[in-house]
């Protein structure tokens, strides 16, 4: 398949989990993927895996706790001046974190990665897309922004901000041919979640699917919102959660 042929995608936090699955799926669809993360050795492994399957990829080592605008400029250099797709996936996971136990340093670090970085990356790259008349920004939010979960206030705060920004950016850039949407994954089969699978059992048993989402299911939704089949979809937040948000409003 080649629905993304000729396009270059920057996927932040794509050395593992949902970000890696999205990067790999984009490559299958013909995109050149800039894999980004803090771990160079793991990034090289992801890039090698994409190339071994005939895809195109480069690695950009980046720490989004710092100057994310510079990360965007570095990505443009790797991409030779053009990025068609930005996936704001990198996240600083903080739960379970009782609100009273969160110190200022942790709060600032979480907000830097979960809010400031997507804001600055989009601020650099979306205007360039708008100037060309085409582009996609895909934000990876969370069902945590829809549901009340004890110990998740800091993480939920950041993801709620990202959902809101999705709508604002859709209004700001949509008229110039840039589509901005978001996914809201529910519990998915990341290494961290699988290591704590027993914690999810009670709530997952009440959902429509009764299980965690597979990484390839999240990636398939990301591909759909990126390809031209979704050309008239702007500003949505799409839950991919097996019905998690529908049945869980408060989870303790």
C-alpha cells in the first residue's frame, strides 16, 4: 500500500509503544518516517526494522523536556526542509501520582513534554504546512481526558489540554489545507501496561471489547486519520478504547 507515498512524517516518542506502531505503519504506507526519541540505540533498532521491510526511515535523537522548537528545526534538517505529517505522540507518564505527592519538578517536566512540546512543534511545523496548502497534525491524547481516575490528575490535565488544542489548531490551520485531529487511546498493550495488566482487569471487564487495544489497532486509526480518505475530517478526538470511556466515568 502507498497511501502516504512521497510524504515525510515526524513521529515523536516513536521508539516504543503506540508511537513505534504508528511509525512502522506509516512506513508500510510509503511515508518516509523520522523516528524520534531519547534512546539512540532503540531508535536505531526501529529504523533498521523499517528499512529491513523496505521502508524509509531516519532517527532523530530528541529530548522534548528541552527546546521542542529546536527539535522541529532539527527534524526539518533531517527531512531536507519538508515535513508533511506531525504526530505529537511523546508523553511523560505520571500515574498513579496522588496530587499531593506531585512536586514542582515533576509537574513542570510533565507539562513540558505533554503540553509545551506539542505546542512548540506544531507552532514551527504547521505554518510551513499551511504555506504549502497541505499537511496533517495528529495528536495522541488519552481517554484519561474523558474519565476520572484516581492518581491521574496530572497526566489527565496534559491530555485534556492537547484535546482542546486539537480543536483550536483545526480552526487555525484547516482553512489552509492542514488537518488537525487526535486519537484518544484507551489501555493498550504497551510494555508498561502489560506489566500492570492486573490493574486493568476490573474496568476492562465492563467494556465492549473486554480487553486492551492492540498497538496495531491504534496505528490503524492513526493511518486512517492521516491518509486522504479522511480529507474532510477536522478537529475530532477519536477514542480507540474498546468502549472504555463509555463505561468508565470515575475509576478509583
